C-alpha cells in the first residue's frame, strides 16, 4: 500500500501522549488570520476616496468585497464540509491558507490597475472560499478534542476569528497611512501595497496552523470523562444524525433562522463600524482625530466580539445553549432599543451597547457548533455546521445592505448623524425578536432522524 501523503488525515492522528491543549493554538493561527475580514471597514474610506471618489453609492460599493466574502464563506463551508471531515483539517487549512492569501494578492493587482471587479473577485470570491474552509476545519476538530467542554472549545477557536480584527484594524490603518492611502490626497497605490503585505504575512502565519494541527484517535477520550454524563442535560443527545438527515429536521431550520438574524443584527454595525462612529459623533470630535478614534472604536468592538465568543460560549456549558441564545436575542433587542432612544447623547451608552451587541454577535457563532453537537451528535458535525453557515452568507448580504443602503438613502435625503441609522436599528430589533421566537420552538430531534449505531460507527471508520 502506498504511503499516505503529507496532507492525509492518517498522517496527523495524534499519539496517545499528545496534549489536546496544543490544538487550540493551531486553530487560532487560522482564525486570527481569517478574522481580518472583520476589519474590512478600515478600507472603506480609502476606497471611497480613491476608486469611488464623488460616487453617491460609495458606502454600498465599498462593502461588496466583504459581502461576497461572507456569502462565499457560507457556500464553501456548505459545499466542502463533508470533504473537510473526510480529508482532515491539515488539507483544509492549507487550502484555506492558499485561497485567503491569494485573495489579497488578486485584490492588490485589482487596485493597482484600477479594476475594482478584481478586488471583489479576489477578496470576496477567492478569499471567501478560504474563509469558509478555514472557518469550519478547526472548529469540527476541536469539538472532537473537547467533548467534555464543547462550548469552551469552540469559543476558544472562534474567539480568534473575532479577535483577528483587533490585530488587523490598527495594523491595516497604520499601513494605509504609511503608504499614503488616507486623507485628502489618498492614493490607490497605497491600498494595493497594503493588500500585498497582508497576503504575504497571512500566508506565513496561517501555515503554522496546518503544520501543527492533529486529530484524536477514534477511541480517544478525555481522562475521567464519561459520555453518559451528558444524557441528563436538556436537548443533548448521545445519538447521531447525518448531515443529509439534519437538513430535513425543523430544528436545523429554526437554528438557521436564529443564526441568520443574530448575525444580521451584529454584522451591519461591524461592517460599517468606523463610519457609524464618525456619523454619530462628528460634531463632538476634532476632524483630524475622528478617523483615528473611529479606528479605535473598530478595535474595541473587535475585542468585545472576541471576548464574547469565549466567555458566553463557556457559560453555555453551564446554563445550556437554549438559555444563552435567549440572552443573545432578547437582551440584544433591548440594546438596539437603547441605541435608538439615546442617539448620540452619550458616548458611554453608545459604546457599552455596541460592545454588548457585538459580544452577543460573536458568541452566537461560537455557541452554535456546540448547539449542533447537542442536537445532532458528533457524527458529521463539521458538515452540518458548514450547511448552517449558509445563514451567515444570507446575513452577510442582508446586514450590510440594510445599514449601508438605508444610510445612503437617508444621506441623499439630507439627513445626518444618528438619523442615518434609526430605521436600520428598528429593523434589527424586529429580526432579533423573530430569532428569539424560533429559539423557543427548538425541541429534541425525533428518533426517526437518528443514524443506526452500527452505520454511524462504520462511517466514522471510513472517514
């Protein structure tokens, strides 16, 4: 029999003495990199000042690469989820590294030659494929390494995706400034240089992940952990459901709506974070420092996004996934209401509400793989997670479109400041209420969808 290739799953099965705590750093190397997507708003103003100078639709146009990237994240995760489970995380992480880095390089070429469609294709389409494959491979692997603490484990990895912008936002801002891509005399060439540096640096850093990653042996269990200990928890099953059967259940589609609307409510603010801050407080901050403060606001939101993923998803291990989503959706709606009522009267209220909203947004991502594990078991959980992320694709278009299109229309009508976002915030409240109701309707999966025990075991051996 020919020797297994370097990327083959069998080459990365961990030996008995391997520490599972070496796996989270590998996951973080991928997620901290692809989490740069959350810092896209830093590029919006430079693109608007160069490639879209004078356009009344600059906000909407400059959001297209980000929107397509999120769409492709969901599509690629859904299409390749089963292959990731079968071929293993090393293969998936290498593909993600190649696509994500290539997306920046193509975008750099697009800006350099003045062809914005190349930026959309590079960052959005090619880079978006890297986002989707890179996103699910560490998550499904960590669930297998931490069956006793799934919320904490997935939160630890996905925390990196939320925290990627915490690094990328100030780094990208300083790079754009150094390359002359900001201010009244902004040059498109500076944006191209920044994209080029991003592509090279992320290729190196993400390689640490696929070189380090390992998977547990089929019979591995954490010391002292009894699988039967989860039997008494609400909604948690020891049975398994295939990806094909999962999408036939009402639970999958209810959770799809929950994730979609929770993401929509957060991603609209996150994608336009820097411009939103500037629009709210333009009269209270000197013009020369407003852009810098707004970039800092993006960083603060990224920190909240990152910490929420770990803290709230870890709490879900204690109080249950359904209860934690009640908080994300119910309290999230009240926070949007507070933003609507307070407008720009208090920077403190604005900052606290925005931080909590983004913490719930990030935590929703971190908690949903554990929610899926509870409902459908560990068999093909990566593939089910990939299919569920199509909700993110829809939200990635819906959220930025609601906020950007309404803001552009309000600005064209002569409005300014918080009035640009009042209608958007009301829509977000409605979506969160609908998500709350859907979460209440989630019940245990019917036995008719469960896999036969022998069939599931056989399938795992093939994988």
